[in-house]
C-alpha cells in the first residue's frame, strides 16, 4: 500500500497525530499532498520547519512567514483552524499541519500545546503529521501519535527512477542485466538510487550494477548496522561439510509462495571449523548478496535507538532480497539479552524484534547464524520456524582433511612429499595456517606444524562440553543425521590417501 493511501485511511479513521518515519522527506510531503486532495478529507495543507517557518502549501493562501518558533506556529495554525470553522463550508474546514523534524524544536511549552491540539484534532478538524528520519517521540506524546513507515522504493519505482536517468538509447540495460541493476539498487532511497544511476552513466556511459553496488556498500557502511561482503569464496574452497551444503542448496531454490521459503540455519561448532567461511561462500554459491550484520552496533546509547536501529536494519535487509544475512557469533551478541536486568529492557525489546522478524518475515532472506556456545542463547531463538536446522561442525573428518590439504597446498604452491603432519583434530583454519607458515619460512609442512598449537589442545575442556551438549541434539554437518561422537570418531580415523602437489617454493 502506498504512503498516500495509508495516510488517507488514518485521517479518515480519525487519527489526528501521525509520525511518518522517512529518509525521503520530499516524497513523504508529496504523499501528504496527495492525501490532502482526496475528496473524503479535502484539507488545507500547512507546513513548518526550522528553516522555512510556517507556510501554506498553496501559494494563494495568505499564511506565510520566515523562520518562526514552533510555539508561535502552532498558535497560528490553531487560530486559522477556528477561523475556517466559522467561514468555510463543512467539507472544507480541515487543516493538515506537516512538521519536519519535530524532535529538533520541541520545547516543554510547545509539547503541551501540541498535546492539546492533537487531542482536539478530530473535533476541530486539524491533523498533525510529523515527518522525520528518526523516531524520537517524547513519552508525553507517545499515545498521541501513530507511527507510519515510509517504505524504501520497490523494484517498479527503482525502474522508473532508472528510466528517468537513462534517457538515451543504449544507456538502459535489458534482460538479466536490468534485473541485476535493480537488485543492486534495492535498499537504497530514491535519492541514493538516482545518484548511483547518474554516477554509473558518468563512469560507464550506461547504467551498470557494479557502480550501484559500490554506492550501496558506502550507504550501508555509513549506517554501521550492515555491510556487504565482497569476497569470492565458493564451496569448492571448503573441504567437507557436504550434508550441510546439500541441505542449504536444496531448500534455497526459488519459491513463488513466500510461506514456503527457506528461513536459515544455525552453525554451532569449534572456532576455525569453517562456520564463517561457509556463510560467506553460500551467497556466492546461490547468486545472492551476503549481508553481514553487526548486532553489537545495533545497540544505541540514546533511549529508543536500539529498537530503531533493529527495525531499520531489518527493513534494509528485506529490501535487499534475495540475500543471505550473516549473523556472526550470535552467542556473544545476544547472550543474556532476554533478562534485561542491566539495560532497562532494551536488550529484551531488541531481541524481541529480531525474534519476531525471524519468525514472520516473508522476504527471500536466508539467515546464517554462527555460534561457539548455543547454551548462551535464549531458548526461543532456536525453536522451529525461526531456523530450518541447527548443525554442529566438529573438526574435519579424514576425507574432509584430505580435501582441505589439497585446497591449501594448491593455493600456497606447496608439496607434501615429506608427508603431512599428524592432525586428526585440526580445524581448517589450522591447516591453512600450517601451509602459510611453510610458505613463509620455506620449510616443510612437518616443520611448520611445530608452530601450530591447535584449539583441540588449548580449548579441550570447552570442546568436550560442546560435543557432549551436541550429542544427538543437533544435525551433523559432516554426515547425515544427528551428530554422534561415535560416528564422527569413525570418520575421523579413516585412513587418508597421500596428498601431493607441486614442489615447494624455494626448493
């Protein structure tokens, strides 16, 4: 539903206080203009902001003035409203007052005046609409305002903007390239999209998705809430994890019905077992953008900021579908939030918003959450219909280790002619580190292995507890079915074939 229609319906229903959260104030004002001209509420439109002061939207009306304090503006509008009730026909007595960035100008006396106006709004025919990028409502006015969100442009609106910029033959891409362009622009405001399209024309003489991606990455970086992962990882860079790979690829097929779309997975396991690498490779493997969420940055210092950040971040994620949303180390970011003892309930409300979105969102967003300690998460986080599965990643088994050694021997141009280190409980990260050190020191893999102290030794106590807690409770990422230490040990000790690659550098 358009913002104009939404505003119209709320005014007809008698809501005299509306707060429109919008990053495109001019478009929001135009939506109010359209609503004000609709027959059922035909209204006189007056605007106020700190710079322009009080102005009639229609130039023919006499009310106008330069910079004016909010209190005087409110008094003037109330006076105009009472005059219209005496002079105008019943169907032409309504006034809509649009206030830009109310939070920047509100004083205690203005607060009381505004409270009185909104409470009497329906009876005297005045409707107050605040347009602001931030949702910062004083407690005294919280019950007086209904909050409306100005949605980011959809694909059709972005196409209109692109066609308005690319007016010459050959500037507008066709077919799949057009789809890629609109996908790149998803999540931008109309202003940002128009600028990105214009920059693309200057750089490339045509609209190009890569330039738009660059602009979007900058826009997300400014917010500090989300970042776009630009790496080129693929599943071929990851040894093992075949059941996990097949599960995700199988359920992430395009679906016409939003109700049957895949939700996501939680990856539980030891550090360095490939959880983050899998999440980053999944987007490239399925042709989706990978969005990394910094949940810690969502917590704001200002009252209400955390909840606002959460809503905004999830709104951006929805707009950028189809996508993979990567929530890294969720146990550290969300652990202990459910209680709210130390943050006045901010963490609980933020977690509640995230849980609601995970359960109810119909956007084509696949969520990958990683954790080293799932017991730190609220139980509600892992229940059915928020994620499609919880997978446990242990150390790579024998077959997976062989593949991982092969990947990094090729990548670092090394040979295993002298044999491989004994590494039954090494992570993929430790295998990579061994190869990198062998290349740096120009020594054999056996020599380089002396510098590796694996997490299986340094974190033995926590590792044993993690395995015990995961036994027959979570799916295994290495073999079909529930994780079983007995099954894993069998796979871990299966003899490996000898891995050899080209001669080491410097030999």
